[in-house]
C-alpha cells in the first residue's frame, strides 16, 4: 500500500488539498492507522502555530512541561556544604557568644540581642553610606603601598638610578596626598530619620535609599534598592524592588521582580515579575504576574499568582487564586474557602493530615503527597559511607598540619593540660580569647586603617580554632603512649581519640568545645610565657 507523501499529508491537515488528491488521501486514511496518527499530529501543530500568530504574548503557545532530572549526588554535596557553614555560624554565635557571654551578663548590662533583619538592614545602611568612600580610600592605600614596596625593593637591590627612585618617591607622595573623589552614578538618598519621595516626585534613574524609615509615594522609573527599619511603598516602581528591613509594606505597583527579606512583609499591590520573599510573617494580597517563592514562618496568600507558588514555611494559608501549581514544603497547608488553584497541589510530605481543604476550595489538577527528597530526610550519619571517608580525610589533614606545626615549633610539644584548678584556668583563658578576639576585630574594623589588622586578626583566630584540636590531640597522645614514642605516633593516636570522641551523640559537641577551649588556652599561655621570658632576658 502506497502512503501519501509528507507534503500531501501536510496540505490535507491544513485543508489546502482539493479535488482528486483530497479524495485519494481521504480514502487512504480510512484504512491506514499510521497516516491517521500523522494527520492528528499535524493538526495539533497547525493549531499551536495559529494560536501563536494570533497573540502578541509568548505565553499563548502551550509548551508541554518537562523537568530535567537532578543529580542527587551534586544536590547532596551542596546541602552538606551549606549545612556545615550554617552549623559553624550557629555554633559560634550560640555557644561562644550568646550563651556563654550575653546570657550571663544580659540582666546586669541589659544587652539587646539584635533581630536578624535589624542586623541586615543596619549592615546595609553602613555599606551604602560608607562603602564607596572605604573602597576609594583602600584603593589609594593599596596603590601607595605597592609603590612604597617597589621603591624599597629598588633600594635594597641597589638600583642606582636616581630617576627611577625619584619617580617612585613622587608617585608615593602623590598617592598619599591625592585621594580619589567618590563618584556616585545612581541617585542615593541617606538619612538618620525619614526619607520620603513625594507623590509629585519622579526619579528617572535607579534609586538607592538608606534611612531609619522610608516612604515612597512618587514614581521610580528605574530600580529601587531600599534598606531601613520600616519601608512603605505607595507609589510606583517601574523596575525591580529590593528591600531589606524589619517591616516592608508594598501597596503600590512594581513593574519588575520583588526581592525582600524582613520580619513582616505585606504585598498588596501589583507585581509585574517574580516575587521572592523571606520573613517571619508574610501576607500576599496583591497580584503577581509570574511566579512566587516564599520562605518564612506564617504565610497567608489571598491575592492572585498568575503562575506557580512555591513555599518553604511552617504554615501556609491560601484563599486566593493560582494560575498553575502549588508546591509546598510545609508543616501545615490550609486551603480555605475562596482558594482557586488551576493546576496541581504537591505537598512534600506523606502525611495527608497536613493538608486542610475547605469544601469550597477548587483544585483543577491533582493533589499529590510526595516523600521528601532523600537529601532532606533525617537519617543517621553513621549509615553513610561519605561520613567515614570525611573522617579519614579530616584525620589525614590534621595529621599533616600537626606534624608540620609541631616540627617547626618544638615548644608546642611541651604543653600539658593540668588537672584541677589549673585545667579550669586554661579553659577559662581559652574562653576569654575565644570571645574577646571577635570583639577586638569589630573595634579594629571601625577605622579604615584598622581594617587590615582586623582581617589579619580574624584569619589568625580562625586558624587558631582549627589548630587547637591538634595541640590537645598531641597532649592526649603523649599522656597515653610512653614518653619515648615518636611525634607521629602520639599525634596520630591523639587525633583518633579526639575525632572519634567528637562524633559521639549528645556529648560529642560538648567535648569538641572543651577541646577547643583547652587548645586556645594552651596557645595563649605559651605566648604569654614566651613574651615574659623575653622581657626578663632584656631586663
């Protein structure tokens, strides 16, 4: 049986075939399933092309969804790295600073623990106000330092050319006297109080605002970058909105995306792009023309999201409209009366009681309960092979650094941890150094000249935290093995004991913290004895 050509089938699907050829193809289709399938596919393509040509919007063309399979290994490694950074930050803040210092002195000194959003906004305010001048000044100092070192090198290597030395000296003096003038390409408004953009005002460029409180009632034709305690936008932002504050209230229209982090966020106006929000309490009552991604504690959505809504929250309540799908990583999802979801509802939990659905809530697609990805599921670290590989790598790295350190500085091998009050004294010295060094870093960083010293001190402090466990491991190894044992044996045994003890449930973290305090205390005491002996010898 001879099939019609591709051209004939295409013309037949477009209703462009007439006369005998049309009759011949129609007769053939009655007995050929293969050609019927091809004709059906061609007609679908024709309809899609007609829809695309008939509309000005690129979204009129319906494209089937597809998803690229993610690499579980890469995703897991990324989560491990992120988790380590977060754990270290939390440990240093909670254990070394907040719990050990602020908790003990907060009643007497009435110390205020800063809110995270307050901290972000304060930091942003400082960088906006001083960042450009700091960078310009540092650039000048770097240039001056390079020129000074160059001149010194020429002198040391006995270059006799007076012209070259004179050139370097002149450049050094010029760099010392002439500072680059800060130039601001954007419109920047700063204040310790309130910054207002009146309803009659229009900013033709991107606006950057830093203040205690911000009120925007006019029009910003570019982007708006705002950092304050309170931000309220009642006017129009034709570009993107980036806002960091304790409280953000957007009543006006934003033409681009909205990116905001705050304790409380209220989004009531129209948004022409995507929405990315993070905060404790978030209410979305306006309209979003694209997708919305929200992370926080309590989220209420009774507005309109044209596409997908993705949440990473404790509780989310939806009484508005979604143009496509809802995907929720949440402990509780409430679909209240008035909720209209055109696509699917996907909950990343196997417990169906996490979802409350009102009888009047409409869902156009399916409701699916999916298991959390393996990377998000809590599991025992002892069942993972990578955990043991990481321990081996940790041991080898510490053994290498410790062997080099103890070989270069033999005095470290004589350190011991005494029992009783002497041991407590060593731990107390370590605690004092652990807490006081960050404070010193902050004090040094207040001035421009002190920032390099602050960075150097911070690097040495972090290196000391790592090397502390190596010093204590060496002490433990010498306590267990005979005195005649080699450096490598005692260090290896001590590292094995320290690393394995730190992995014990419940007490491992406490043990690691004590080891860190003892190691830092031994360091400080050794430095103190060295300085004292040099002072006595010079006297």
